[in-house]
C-alpha cells in the first residue's frame, strides 16, 4: 500500500527528515502540502509542486494550522524547535497540541508524530520497550518531546483523532547536519578522538528507514494510538558507527580520551549549569558513551511487520557522494 492520490501535510518539509519524506511522497504520487515559515523556502516548495501554507507552529493565531490541514487525509508532523525551553515549548508542545486539534476538526485519517528515543531520557543501559517509563531531565528537547506526546494523546482522547508516534534514534544519511556531516568531521581526524573506547551503544537509523516507518504508521490499521521505536536492534557501538565514517576518510586510528576525566568534569559542571539546559544533564550524558542499550524493535516487527532494511555499512557508504559534494571527502 502507498499514499498515492492522497493529500498529505508535512511539517518540517524544509528540514532533513521532512525533506526526505516529501520526496518519497511525491514519488509515490501523493499530493503534498507543507506548513512553512520562510517565504524563500516556501517559493522553492511551490516550484516542486507542493502546496504551501505559510505560517508558524508557535503562532498564537492558529488559523494557519486550520488552513494547512484542510482537505488533508494524513498529517506527518516532523517539525521541531531546538531553541531554549520557552521556544521549544511553544513549538514542540503547544504547536503540536494545536496541530493535532486542527487535524481532528479537519477529519484527518491519521496524525503521525515524529518523536525521539530521547523521549525515554538519556539511556542508562538495558533493553527499552515502548512502555518503558520516561525519565525527567533538564534538557529542553527531552522535556518538550515528553510533553508533546502527552499533549497529542490528550487531544486524541478529547477529539477521537487517530494518531501514531514514531521514536527514531540518531537519523543519519546524505543531508544530515549532525549525525553525518558533523560526525564525519570528527571521524576523519587522525586519530579520531572520542570519550573512552567507544564501547557504548549508538542508535543510528538511516533516513530512508525512518521515512518507511512513518508511512507504515500512516497506513497500518493497528498503528492507531500507538508509539513505536525506530532504531537498530541490537544497537551497534559508537566505535562501530564512527569507524565506518573513518574508513571512508581512509584511516582506522582511534584516540581514547580518559573517561574518568569527563565523568569528573560533568560532576563539577552540572550542579552550576543554568536550569533547563543540556549542561545540567552532563552527569547523565557522559555515561551513554560506555553503557550498552538497545531500543527494542519487537513491537514494530510484531504489529507492523516492519524493521529497518538498510544496514549500517550500506547506509554510511550511501553518504559518501554527498560528503564529496560538500567538500568533506
């Protein structure tokens, strides 16, 4: 099954994941609409046969949201703010709540929300299922993604909106600013510096797999009202992930920086960091580079018949042409 002929809204359409989703939907024959803040980016989308509503999820006037969802059968909500707590709350929580409510009024068939594995908090080891309880942290992105999921569930309970939630890990691929471009810049250093020996778990998931997952959540009847992890299972280590980038750059040298030094530094800095900032959570962040954690994909396999199809080796190799294009390789 595909979304061919269906009218869909994508938020975050000018971003990395949203852009990949838009390209897939257009290729499948869907009629794609987008909610866009920038007039310049809106013009580019219109040129690509995409219906554009200009507006902002943080606007107090939600008329633009009603216009964006009007006539849409599916809504893919991939937009997010990464600013301070106030701006993230306005977009990630209140904007998500308003968009879900507008979708219900418009009669949308399914509202698909892009969350994150950070919904659970910083991983402390072991196997994490979708019903694992989230842990409170100071990092605004974690706080607001937890609150956004709760807000969407409340909106659905009040309106009868059908929704599904995807919780991806570290989304990489051609065009990824963080998990491909930035991480490759670190990996190509000779030797590659890293906290410890890289034994901790990483959670890379290729952008094409995430797009597949989102479409499966839109179409599968048993996805309604459910959240699903979207990560490799079992998890590779940081060293396995970074080594593949390093080998693209032509080396395999590793510089293990002393883990106890970073742990001690985190213990000194965190208590004095501003509240509701990532620095406040340093004592929880540093251990992720050495603990083994896996986000279970059993639910996606059992309910959706879905699992990631792109191996880490193939996914990283697929990044090489783009890295050459931007002058890094």
